């Protein structure tokens, strides 16, 4: 139901768009959430302060991503300030983020070390619950936390939207873990599920990365160093780009809203599934598809007139889709 409403609002926005907007290339938007900040320092061990390290990694990650064509970066904070946990997800929703990445550092009484990535879910293991409780603890310091977190303080279930996004969240988390091992040379603490308040309000694939343990003297030193932060940021950037290129599906792929007539440009037909950001589309956005008898027909753009659609077709041909043609769609 919620998804339907969101889609409907989305389509209304799309349909009111002029041809100029239809030609605007759509970005892949990354929302970066440096954990803690301001009056909430996060965990502190060996003289290392979580909120400072998460911010440093976040800014380095954002810088790497912003260099890439077609990527927009937003942050929950870019300096040392307090941002309520419940406000962070809605900030990402408002900017239409494609992914939400929350950055943290872990701590433990043992000499544990390594990086792990969490997606929202039930606490399957007590260990995961402990991490979630530690990261959720910040909400108790916030004003009005009782009304803001009604029902969230115990077990956190999945919203319908998060349920839909779970596969993609897990895929993104898996890429992050691969990169944490390959690029940042961290011990693999795997992809896990737990009830993180900060992930609860988001409507896009979302992960929380525990980049390492400040309580481990060696890892703390690594995370606190410029070089260490650089390599963690590089690992996360690689994972996000891989996700965008290979997996990201966005709602534009669904096509025009029912009952509306639009003109669009058919690019090609195939039995293969491509993400809307796949290189096969040569940067054309928005793209979408229709499936019939196992064959997917991929389209580019939506226009309200034949003339406007012809402009789109010219652009598609220039990009190398020599056989592209205009179609009138009514659904
Ligand atoms: Zn944290």
C-alpha cells in the first residue's frame, strides 16, 4: 500500500515533467551517514573517538564518489553536530537516495577485530543485538525520544518497503564485505541482520557498516589514521559503484503510470534483465522495460508529444542505438 502511494506520487511527478525534464539524466544518489556526532561521541577507546573517525571516512568516501560521473552525494552531517537517529532516514528519503550507507566503528571487551556490515532485520543472534543496542543507545540522549521512537525500543520488525529492499541491501552489504577484505585488508565479519533504528525509516536499500574495532589497539590505530580511513573509504566506494553498475534497479524501470498516454523510445528487446544504470544503456536515463512472453523491451524516456519523443530518439541514435524508434504507450 505504502509502496503504491509512493509510486503514484512518483509517477505524478514524472508525468507533469516537461520534455526538458524527461531528457535530464537521472543520477544515482548516495546518502552517507557518518555515525554519531555532536553530543554523542559514539564509542571511545585507546584515545580514538568514533564520531571523528566516521566523519573522516564519510567525507573521504563522498569525495571519491563525487568524482564519478552520474553520482550525487548527500550527507546526514558534514561536521561535528548532533543529528537524531530517527531524522537520518527521512533525510535520505527526501533527497531520493538510491542507497543509504551508515558508517560506524565497533567496540568490544575482547580483542575482536575486523569489519562487518549490517542490514535491517530481526536480531538473529545475541551478538548482533548487542551491536544494535550500542548503536541505538544514542536515541536515549535525544529530546522526546519516547514519542519519536514509539514501539521501536524493543524488537524492530521490517516495514513492507524494507522487506522489498532486503535483497538489494544484502547485495550491497556483500559487496562492501568483499571490498573490505580485498581493498582495506580487514578481517571479514560477514553480513548480518539486526534492528538498527537508523535504518528503520529509510525507503531505499540501506546498510550499516561497522568498519572495525576501536577497542582493538591495532585496528583503532588503523581506523584513526589518514591512510586507514582512505583505504576504508576506497573499499566502500568500490562496493557502491559495483552495486550501481551491476545490481541497482530503480522504480523508473516500471514504466509509465496506468491510464496515461506517453511517447517513449524503444531501444532494444532481449531476454536479459538489466539494471536501469547498466552500461548497456550508455548513460541514457530514465530507462524502463515491459516484459511479454519472456522478452523484455527496453524504453528510454517519457514525452507528452510525438515531437518531443523524436528529440529523445535523436539522442538515443547519437548514443549508438541506430534502430531506436518512437512508440506511443497507453497502460
Ligand atoms: Zn556507532
